[in-house]
C-alpha cells in the first residue's frame, strides 16, 4: 500500500528522492550487546522453517486481488542459489488475473519487534518465472502491527516494496517504494503515512536496511538512502517481521492491476537472510559484518529478542 500522508498533508505523490550515501550509525549506550534475531534460512524443508518461528499467512483478504488465497503452498526452502552463501527461502505467487486463480504468499515472524535495525538480503525479479509479463506485482520486506480499529492511532508499519512493473498510479517503470504508516481505514479508504519512490531496476540481490526509532525511520538499499520519514509516522507498538509477494488489484490508487490475460503466471522472490538488532541503528556495512561474523561462528538461527507476550500476527 502506498499513499500520501494526511497527517502532515505531505503531498508526496510522484516524488522521487535522490539516492545519497548512508549516514553513520548511532552507537548503543548499553554496555551489553543488544539482543538480536538472525535467520540464515538454511532449512531442509518449508516444514522446518515453520517449526522454527515462521508462519505462513492463510487469512484471505486485503491486500491484493479480491478473493485470492494466501497459502503455504507458495513457500519453499532451497539450497543456496547463485549469490547466496547457504540456504534460501523462496516465495512463489501465481495469478491468472482472477481471485480464484491467484495465490499470494507471505511469511511472518513473531510480533515483538519495535526500535532498532531491520535488515534482509533479498533477490527481486523483474519478470515472471513463467507466463506473460506485465502484472503490477509487489515484492516486499516489512514490519507491521494489527489494526485494532479504523484509524487506530497506535497502528505501526514500515515497508520496503519493489514494483518491477509500476503501480500505485505511477507509470510502468520499476521503482523502490518505502512507506511508514501512522494509520489507515479501509472503508472509506483513508490513509495517514509518508512514502518515498526511487525509480530504477532493483532486480537481483540487494541488502535492505531499516533504521527505526521514535524520531525517524530511514530506509537503505545497498547502503544508499532511499527513504527518510519523520516522527509523525514512526512506529509506536511492537510489530511482526514479514515478507510477502502479491498482485495489485485494478483501481488501487489508480493502479492498472493485472494484465489482460487468463494465462497463469508466476513471480518469485528469494530471501538469503534476515536480521533484527534491538535498539541499535547499524549501517549496511555493520549489518553485513555482523551477518558474516554470525555465519563464521556457524550460527544459522539465533533469537535473543524478548517475547512481548503478544499473539502471533500474520494478516494484513
């Protein structure tokens, strides 16, 4: 979802931010090492992935094509592909343009993440693995809380979205979108957020980093700043970490939606690793150094982030 901010009347539609060099990180003042969660996605099967803290979305509904299924069928684990060191997780989503012919995919981790660094190494694709090209497809890494009520002021969401075929009312050019949400309601559609759009081809492997605090949310791709959002929309409550791959419906803020074809087509997104470091803001180089150190010590999965006592969340 990508829309203009109502809270600050930031009419950002079509605004394209210049890519800049990543700023130095803030250092933690705590003498102890901050708690972290790391997953290298080295699993023998999707079942092993789901047995180790990840959940596949099965709840139907927004976003995506109306009536589409969300299912674990599109989630798999594989040996390392070119450019990945160990195993990967893969999301495979299919559509023929109809709800009955569409399968969206999403994996979610525990709802216990708030301030700190969120990072992932992902592989985006511009073309389908089979079938005709051109659908407005969305490939993501994000964190989100449930919406307790329409326009819930405590709602929190921070998003990376790669749109290889355009969308959100823009042209068909590929672009990276980043959005920080204050709140929204579905009926009538109302949204309060800040977003940034940086056009370009982001296919292939990329390191995505979000530095999240109560004061600002900053988004980096391979060390380049692509979004810088204010405390007016910064998260306030713990969120789950998620990846999903879905197809934009026609009419969503001017979106074209699926192409005019009833032929089935499949898009895929791969995940090499994911990292969260609590209450510390790391640069991309620091993130990559930490991942390398974890791998060197043969850590394939570690989760030190304290549970917040919140129910799992793998929905909208």
